[in-house]
C-alpha cells in the first residue's frame, strides 16, 4: 500500500488515492475497505496471474512425422492417410510407422492454425485439428469473467502414442515444468492421454509437477484399460456403414493389420485391461472360453494375472491367445520360437531381451504390468473424471464360442464340375462359416482328434470334398470358433443390461474407476458434479457429460463436453482464488 499524500487542487484539498497492489487471491480474500476508511478513495491494481490449460490427447490423435519431417500419421491430411494406409497390406503399414523414426509435428497443416497466432508456439500443431480444433479454439475464445483476474493460455501436448505412456509421461512432465510459464496448470486429458498424465504425476519427479498442477480433468479415460484393445488385436477395428468401413481400413480392418503395429507399440499395449480391471458387474474375469463339449460351461480369465494368463499366450497354444506369430512384422515368428520364448525362466532379466520382435513384445508386456502397478491407484488430489454412457454398445467382456460343425460339413452337397466350369465348393461357401474376418468379426475352424485338444486351423479356401474325405478316413472333427462382437450377449455370462454400458470403447467401470477424495476441494466441493451409479452410490467429482462415442468425446457438436470442462475449470479457478486450496 502506497503512502497517503495530501495535495492542493483549484483551491480545494484532495487526498491522493491509496493504491493497492494485489494478487487475484488477495482480491478475493480481503475486504475492500474498513469502516474507518469509507471517506477515502481506494484504487486496486490487480497483478494478473497465469493459469495455463494443457490438453493431452488420446491414442492416434497426435500428428507424427519421421525424423526427416515427412508425415507418418496425420489425420488432418485425408489424401495422405488414404494413400499411406487405405487398403495397404500389413507390411506397408508397419513400414510407415517404424521405418524412419518418429517425432511429433511442430508445424500446422496450413489453414488450421491461422486464426491463432501463438498456436504453434503452444503445441497446437501436434494435435489433429479435426479431433481437437473446436475444443482448443473453444477454450481459447472462452469469454469468461475469470480473465479479468487470470490469463488462461491454452497449450497442447502431442506425443508419440506408439511409445510407452511412461516415456510420454516423462516428456509431459518436462514440457510443463520447462516450457509452460504459469503460476498453476490445469491438465485436460482424453483417453490414453489420461494414462500419460497419471504417469507424469505418479512417476519419478511427479511430486514437483503435482504442486504446480491445480487440477486434472480426465475425459473418457480407460483407467484400468479396455477389453476392446484385446478384441481389436485379433478382429480389427469394428465398422458400421460405408464411412465406418473406410475409417476401419485406415485404422486397421483385421488382426494382421493391427498386429503389424500393436506388439511393437508399448503405448498401445498399455491400453489392455490391467490387473485392477473389473467388469461393470465388478468381476475380475472378462474373457470367457466356452467348453468344447459342454456349451453351458466356461473357463474365465484372468484368475490372477492377465499378463501371464492372457497376453503371453499364443493362439497355437490356446486358440484365444492374442499372439499370432504369422501376423508379426517385418517377419513372422514360427510356433516353436513362441513356445520357447514364453517358457523361459521367468526370473530372466527381461529388460535386456532384444533378440527378436517376440522378445521385444514380451518385454513390453512386462513393462505394461510395471506401469499399471505404478499408476493404478494414483490420481491427483483434485481430479474430475468425465465420461459418456450413451447408447453405445461397448466391449466390456469377451466370449469365445465353440460349435462342432462336423455334421454340417459332411452333409453339405458337393457337386463335381468339369475343369472348364465353376470351381468346386469351399468351406467358406457354408452359410455357417463367414468368408472373411474383418471389421471386428473373427471366426476360425480347427481340426480336433477325438476328444483331444484342438489342432491346426482350416483355411476358408479348403475344398469341402477334401474335408469330407479326411473326416471319414481319419475320424476327425471340425469346430467353429468365434469371438463375440461388440455388445453381443451370451446367456449367463454377458446378458445383463449393465454389461455393455460404456462409450463404445471404454466400459463404464473403467472410465469411473478412480477413487476420488474430497478433502482437497475444501468448501468448493459442493460445486463439483456427482454421478449416481447403478447401485445408487454417489460418486463425487464425476459427471456424465454427453452421449457421444469415445472417439468424439471432445468433438461433440452440441458442446456438452466443452461446457462441462469449462465448468470444471471455473470451479478450480474459484477455489484457488478464494484460497480453498493451493
């Protein structure tokens, strides 16, 4: 407070105003004047403070370039994406992602950032504008009274989503501490970005970052993973309609295309359900295997450890295993090597296994388990988790169904044609056996000797006459094995209404899995959204914000998610300004 000075002006005596230099927090805490000062003039000068907003996107939403700055992954460039990925074979897909290094793009794609002069400086170019443009712009253009006291610059953190969430988290921590100039920071994450954010806060050096972070807003986060990641690894990306199939062709329409990337992408593998995952009904087991001889009996996994019981299983060993060696890139892995690798001494130092893509995969699964253990119970003291629980069928549990089709094959009519006529009838010609495995559907047919284990896979191009001959001469049996699709109910396993609730990708149970406390919110707790679960349990600091599918959570044209985020930011700012928390 400056010293009072009396001055003369036009024959009258005036008192020079008392100037108050105050921070926004002091403005909110103190009275403007005491009763003894009512006749004095007071001027308050607000020393503005900066509260930065940092947006962390989900998987595949960051634009990636090679080391020589040629595009690798750029959803904003439709022409490039179609040329690079549409109808391209798995090996070509692998070459684009792993051929020449990766780094996050730092320059915009031309028209996207022209209205925001500081956008590239603040990292906006690293995010796909088609996914986050309206969201970033909406936060930047937000007309709020808070800006009378605070600068609210909007930053974006693009990251290499192929790499480990642990590595990306370390880079996020470095980015905020070194490149974001602000008194406090609010982090907004989507999907995989939530795992990156929690890794940054829970990992080494996270305590210092947590002090700078005012609060965290997670949107559609797979807190404990999503079974959809396992499903896509085998069946590809699901699709509806012509546009959906076109998108699926780019993302990965089937198992071979997905396996070209996933086993060598530690960040993507970390989206698999972890050891803390529970279904919407609260069960540990989410993978159910129908008995070959009794359709009413199932084996369910995991019992204890999903990394050993599910992710480290080859499909030759158990037909539902996710490791398909012949789908690996840049070369396939033969069956014997898979079995030798995963039967090795479990006490071996996996951090030094670099001899093959399979050893690398095994190391990444081990790293995923370690990371999940670190971030599993963690959330920032002031966390809000937003989610969508609309009418979107979500893969929350998966069933493998087994059906013997020996009789169907034997009874199928087979006409003999001349050499110049139509080809003979094939296994895929049977209506009971689909002729392709794409767009989230997967089936296979296997031989079985008597009541023994399943044997080799029968390709769809096998002649029915040949199969009939083998069945009769060798006393073999044929089984059709099918993985359930999104939202498909199986009596007694996944037939409850709550089973398939989610946003189309992340189950409701996973998106609301963090146990959030209220202590750090002080007197501002009453401003926070709450959500009542199916059991009527009140879950604070969460809010069902829209009815959109996972991929469009922050792209909702109705602005539901954006409005919810703005409300959360407002409440965090008010709590900080009022001194409820620091």
